[in-house]
C-alpha cells in the first residue's frame, strides 16, 4: 500500500505556493464524475477540512451530483457538468461553458486545485483556473499541467485513493476516521417517511425491511432481474421480509417486475425519491442488496448491512465497504465471480459476447443462493 511517507520529496512544501507557515487559503476540488465517486470522496474532503479549517474550499461537481456535494464540508459547490461524464438530459455543459467557468476562478486567486477524477480534460480545466498549485493523476496524460502527481495505486479502494490525493497536496499524512453519513435527524426523517409509505400500502412488517436496487446504470453490470425475483421470494417466504425496491425513473420497469411477481410484500419506490430522500429511506432498512452502482456506496457510507453483486468491475477498487472503505467493519459483503477474465473492468466497451448475452458470464456466476445466504448472514449477525 502506498503511504504518505512513500511519496518522499514529492509531497513536501515546494508544491504549495505559500511558505510553510501560510497554508493555502483558496482551494478548488474537482470531482466531475458520477454520484458514487463524489460520495467516496467525502471522507477525504473531511480530512482536508480538518487539516485546513480556515481555508475557503470550493467543490466542483456535475449537476447529477449537486445534492450529494452539499453534504461535503466545503464553502461553495460549483456545478461543472462535464459532457464526457453526463448527457445533455442530465444538464451536461459544453466544453466552452466549462472553460469559461474555470477561467472565472482566476479572480479568486486559487492557491491550490486538486482533481480527484484522473482525467486529462479535468487537468486542462484546472490549468485554466490559474491555480498556482495543481495536484492530480497522470494516468491519462497531461502530467505537465500538474505541479504534483498523485500515484494511482491499483491495489486500494477509491475511498483510500482520495485520501492519498489529499496527502499529496498537503505534504503529510491525514488520519483515516470512521465515516458516518447522515445525522440522527435525517435518519429519523427517513424512518418516519418509510413508515408512512408502508402504512399507506397496507404493509405490516413482521420481519426485516430489505432494500433491493436492481438497476446499475449500465446493463453490463446488472444481475438478471429473474434472479432478483427469486431472491425476493425466498426472503419473503423464509424470513417474512418486506422488500423496498428502489431505482431511478428509468429503472421503473425492473422495479415493477419485482413488485408484480411478489404481490403483497413489496413497496415500490422506484423513481419517487430524490437523492437525499433516497439516502434517508435507506437508513431505515435492515439490509440492502444491489449491484455495483452508486446505491451500493450509499449503503456502505451509512453503515447499512449490504450485499453487493459484482461482475466485470473490480471490487478491490470499486467496493467501498471493504477494509479501506468507509470503515463500517463487517457490515458489507461483496460477491464476485472467479472467472479467469474477471475483473475485466470493460464497462464502457464490454466484449461483444458479453454485451450480446442476457447477462455476462461473470454476473451469471453469482447465484441466488449465494446472495440469499450472504443477506441472511448479515441479518443473523446483528450488524
């Protein structure tokens, strides 16, 4: 594992534009990718805030991540909707508009900018801000635009990777602290909301409340819907569970398939919740089941016992419930295949045979029994 000490001379004060006794006062963070990526950055952003309590910290995110960004300990949230991440119907901006917004930051006389994504286009935006110190990854090129390069460690989760980027910028290690997302008031609000919806649907839970999130944003990462149905039936029949099915409006058909297949035991909330309300409702559940998607990171960040179903993506990097994740102990299980080709991480351009199949072989290898047993194990352990 890479530690602060292993960066050696590359992490010391010369990368900061001020003398050591005058820490950076104006800071910009770029986290332009998806919702789960922003969420996995929150522990490191908290560490940066603790290290520089007097600094003015701005966080630039896409429109799709605006709600999550407001949970970060920053002074201002900037909406920079990168077209290489989002679509026009999500509010993606043009490159011209992004560079105009970046150049407008020159008036703030930024001392430090940090890109947490690792995209050369984000580095060009950082350069356009005029920030005197610029920290980021060089895995996609454009290292010449940076004043300090963060090592990309393929052996750690992205929660830990974000800490390493902050350490590169600061020049010293920062403590890893257990992260708890949502305060007591918001959790109580989620419990009250969910109770009202259950009453309205005539559901009287006699067993655990189990969330099921069948969508994953990309079909190549989605477990077959018929397996979610079979899993849900077993949980209802054997554990007397009530299922809370969630998802985006675009995933409503998947949620409807589960609800119609298991009548009288499913509350379908797909497409009905904003991000903040979704997180609050999740906090009232006893367990949560999903594929590799932002909802998985929500569960891990809240310490909600959860089972994550992985296929082509690498749980060592993308599972945030592990030892280098949100610090939630053994509350989270990642189920991954054992195929020779997995993880391939070919999410955007999957192999033709996988893209053409109803589900890639790696996801098909994860059985209903395995997910059921993992869920029951978490419920039985009292996490």
